[in-house]
C-alpha cells in the first residue's frame, strides 16, 4: 500500500519538471450545482494531462542500466504522451503500444515528444509484454505501479494545500491510477473529505471489480472517453479504492459531452470527455452532495482533436 511519505517524496521529485496546476473556481456552475465549485485544471499540465506526474516519479527510481535499455507502456493517448515527455527528461528511449483507433492528435503528440509508437489491432498488454521481452525494456505500467500511483497522488496534496476546507472531490477513473493516488493522499491527511470516483457506463471496470471484489477484465468497451477506456484495473488500484474511495458512480457519454460543453462555455477551459467525467457526475446528481459543499472536480486531461471537438459540441446544442 502507498504511504503518505511516498507521495510527499514524489512531490519533491516532480517539482520543477511539471506545472503546479491551478485550482479554479466557477460561481456560475457552482450555483447550478448548489456547491462552491472548483476545478483542478490538469488540462494545463505538461502534455495536457496528469500523466507526467506518475511517469516522472517512476523513471526517477529506475536503475541506470534500466534507463539505458529503455521503457515501454500501453496507452490510448495521455499515458503515451506523459511517458514520452518524462523519458525525454531522463534521456531514456520510450516505446508506446497504442490501439489502432487512437485519435491522430494523440499519436502525433507522442511521436513529437520522441517516443516510438506501435499501433495494434490486438490486445494492448500482451502485445506490449511481447515487445518488452524481445527488447529487454522496462514496463512502466500506466496505473498498477506504486511509484505511478504516488506521483498521481501529488494532485491530492495540491488540492488540500489550495483548499483546506474541501468537502468532496470527484475523480475520473480509467485504470485507477489517478483516483487511487488522489484518494490516498487526501484520506491520509484529511479523512473526512468524501472521494467520489467516476467511470463511463461503457467502461466500468472498477465498478464491476468492486462488485465482485476482484479485478474484472471487460470483454467490451463502449465509450467516447478513450482516456477512461481501460479494459481492466490494477490490483493495487482496486485495493486502494476499496480502502479510500467513498462512492463510485457511472456517467453516460452524453452526460460527459454536456459537462465538457458547459466547462468550455462558462469557464473557457477545454477538456476531453474523460476530463469532464467528474463534473458530469456532479452536474447530473450521481452522488449525494450536501448543498453548499466545497467541491473539487479533477479535470484530468484536455487532449482532444479539433474534428472530434466540433462533433461533440454540435451534440450539446
């Protein structure tokens, strides 16, 4: 399990290598949801998502020999860019296995950060592990890794620093690295804060795993939020969610699109659907939140290409 010291150590390691992202309030959307609403804007993070935090912390703990050989990961986009950026800081070669359906903007951005991209129509992890063995690379797991979780947990420390009186934090869930880190950091410092995890209806690996009390592998994924489209969650992440997350709710694609449009219109912040999932859960009252609560929604990423953005925004009218 992750300790508070692991997260505070990660904060020291990533300092100066990532942005200290702002906590931004919205009176208009707060009135609409009967809360004092704040957005933790990881959309303004290096590479456009929270992912560099965990990747940098992980790479900082690799041996020199491992760094010389290089690293590999699986990703639908944000992890790819986060690891590619982190690898560039350490002078490490990075390989990323991505679904062949990954939006072009995320593929191109990953290449621009210096990583090799391998697109596959097959299962990501088996393909990744085969390449890892062939090339003797180190796997940087996108979520099921204690150093990655500790790195993502630095977001929780920043939320508490900026809003000590916070009552509720909404966090999107893909594989579970973000929420397990944020929940651990916050609960170990302020246990009374309510942590709400949010998944798409069409990619509910964590929700199903909680029901069965074991890691579930999804046979089918059906969501526009590729950033939350993990076919499974990590064992470490499941254990931390079981221990520290108070509630887990599901949102639809349309609800994420509506939330994304409102954030853009009212706050001038561009998110991808995955990044808007937390606010979607608040907006459509998926969790019971007392009126007037100090609420933070983590905007986990903003990497969306222009063509998809235009398509989504026409659906909000």
